[in-house]
C-alpha cells in the first residue's frame, strides 16, 4: 500500500506550512499569545512586585463591572469612538479613492504630488507627533494658520461656521443633519486627510495592477474615460474598498489620538491597572470585531472579483 | 499601452487637465504646509522662533540651528553616529525580514491549500484590531525569556509577525493568476523559486508600498520599553531628548526634525518613482 505517499495537493500544503511558519512563529509569540494572555489578565488584578515580577489576584467579573458601572468615561468614550468611526471612515474612503485616481494619471511631477499627499503620514508619526503637542508647534499652527492671517492675526479663512450658515440658508430645514455632517467634515479635514495616506497608497497599488489590456480593448471599442472609470476601474478595485475599509476602521479605532486609546493608556500604563485596562480593551475589541463583521458582510456582497 | 495613452490625450480636454491640476495643487498645498513650516523653522534664528503670530518664512535665513545641533551632538557621551547606526540597522533588517516573511506567508495563504488556513488568516486579521498597550506585558515576558531585552533584535522580532503586511500582501497575491504559477511549476521551478521569481515580481507595487510603511514605522521606532542601554537607543530618542531641552533648544529641535523626516520622505519618493505597472496577465490566454 502507498501509505507514505502524499497527493500533489497535500505535498503543496506541506510547503504552504513551511512558507507560513516563520511569520506564524513571530505572530503566535508576539501577538496571539499576548492576546490570549490579556484575556486572563482581564479577570485579575495585576500586582506588580519588585523582585518576583508580577502576581495575579482573581477578581472574576469585577473589572468588567467596574468599567461599565463605576468608570466615569468608559461608556462615553465607547459611544464617541463608534460614532467617529461611522462619520470618518466613509469620508476617508471616498477621499483616498479620489486622490488615488488623480495620482494615477500620467502628468509631470507625479511622484512629487504623491510624496506630498503622503506627507501627513510621515509627519504625523513618531517624534514629530510629540513635537506637535508643543503649544507653539505644527499642528496648532496649522489649524489656526488656515484661518488666521499671518500679518494681521485676523480670522480670514472660511471656517465651517460660515459654511454651515450659508448652506442652512440655502437648503430646507430637514437637510440640517446632512449639512452638519458635511461641515463637520470640513472642520476635521486635517485629521481626515491625515488618516488617508496609507489608503491612497493601497488604492494606487491596486490601480496599477489592473491589466492595461482592458482599457486598451475598451478604448478601441470607443468607450470614454468616464465609462472606463465606472465600468473597468471601479469594479476592478472594488475589492480594495474592503481592504481599505478594514484598514480605516482599525486605524480610527486604534489611533493614538482616539480618546479610548488615551484612556486605555492612562489606566494601563500610568495607573498600572493592567487587569482593568485589559478588560476595557477586550470589550472595545469585541465591539470593533462585531461592527467590522457586519460592515464586511454587507460590503462583500457588492464587491466584484475578477477571475 | 501606447494605444491607450494616445487615446487618452485625445479624450481628455484642456479644461479637464486644469481641473485635475487645480484639485491636486490645492490638496498638495494643504498637506505641504506642515513640511514648509518644519523647513522654515529649521532655518529661523531663535529670536524669530516664538514670534506671534507665527510666520511661515524666516526673515533672516540662518544655518545656526544646524551648526548648534552638530556641536551639541558631537559633545554627547554616545556619538550621534551610534544612534544613527542603531536606527538604520533596525530599519533595514526589520523591513527586509518583515517584507520577506510576510510575503512568503501571504503567498502560502493565497495560493496553497492546507488545513487550518482559514483560521490562521482570520486570527491574523483579528489581531489587527487589538490594541497594542495591553499586549505589552506578555510581549515583554516572552522577549525577556528569549533574552532579547536590551537588544535590537527585540524590535526586529516583534516586527516580523506584524499583521498589516501579511494582510496587504495576501490581498495582492490573490490577484496573481494561478495559470502563471502553474506554468512555472510545470517548467520545473521549485516552490520557492515560483514565489521569488514569479509571484513577487507580479506584486511589486504592493511590495514597494509595504516597504514604505515598514521604513516609516521602524525609522521612528524609539524601542521605548525594550532598549535600556544608551548606546543601543535610536535616533528619534536622541533627537527628542534635544527637543526636550526647552525653549532654547527649539531651533535645534526643528533642525533635527527636518533631518529625521527627510529619510522616510526620500524612501517614499524613490519607491514611488519605481512603481511600474506589472503585466501579470500578459501572455495568458484562457
């Protein structure tokens, strides 16, 4: 009997394991295990001792009760984070798709334009971010700078205040919520544009992997640029909307500026309540997972896959 | 390709061009502002640094900030080149290791079938969403058991299994046509060779994108809780110490910042200039 011989598919499967294992070892050691470890922590109080490392004191559901019932900020931050996600992610997606389409055109100085659009991602991380906390620094200046005339110090820029007045006068009152959505976006434009850099890059890479022969064929058939965009470009990269949605959701939820992240940082690192912070993070995580699952389920039905 | 370009020129009107250009110029101006501010600050003399309202352009351009920075750095206990080496080492080794292993894993996940594949991928995607601060304790314990605390390999090891790269690469690997890989296998290429010579070149835009993201992440890495020895610390740590020196060090801080952000920007520009269309579907008839 051929007891020890494997089918071709199985042999390839073994190679698959071999290929995946270096990454997987790193992943299991530094992400999966810590991930499970934090579940255990969330049911305990972590007691840090100088000599023996740390000890765990069993608390049951106390940490979970605490965050919903006692903690003054948790529920508020949770709701705010979810609201922000729903407000920001669509705008980020639309903007980054738009920017990527423009940057994919051939024109002189394209690389420069791409670099400039990616700048916020480079600037807004690491050291520079810390520098931005400075009262005289970049960010406050930028936010003010857009509306403050440097020579006179007078407010000159078009802030959303004027914009919303303008739009509200023009439109019927039942449109007000939509108006405030748009004007809110104008107010947060610095953050939104900041959050779009990676998505633009992903869309760009995706746009570049559309086979050019498709466009060629459609141009020969006499299609216009507009038709090409909606009938080739858009369906071909629709699956990348999924990827970018995942990325944007993760990014808005776990950004350092997110109030929930600041809260977790404070509870965990400054107050050294690791157990409590783990419990908070886990509830937060579970909610993100749930939302993400629902959103992806809804989106993946409309996505077109080219075979 | 050539046909398409010619057709495009006929189709797109001058006004279309102007509209696209204006749009891009406006957004670019908006995003370029902070950089402009960093540059101008680096060249401002100290007495103009804290002027209110702030000015975008210095009245007297000066190189004093850079000079002071170098004097300050050459007097420090650990020479600046040591910090620079640490950061460059972490960035290069970390990026290479992550890009290689993540692509390898992504290739296997996208193009091979084996039991447990789905669970592995799902758990990797899930880990994207988990916040890093609560993973800290366990990561530290594991690293210390491996004896990697206070070693640059702690940063590199942590980085190998990061989920984002795999997620990105897997999505792109899915798009590589199976028939292309199959034909290479039929010609006798080993699986590793198929990966390296067929699959990797086909996803070049994605690889370059991932490199940008990695360099960007590692270049700014401070190794905060894993590196203790002064001679192992990274450039951002050295520079932020200068910036914390107070008001008098503001100009130096700006000069330091200009130097440090110029590297990721450079990497980005070089990479993006090299992104070319990949013709994975060329030569395939189905």
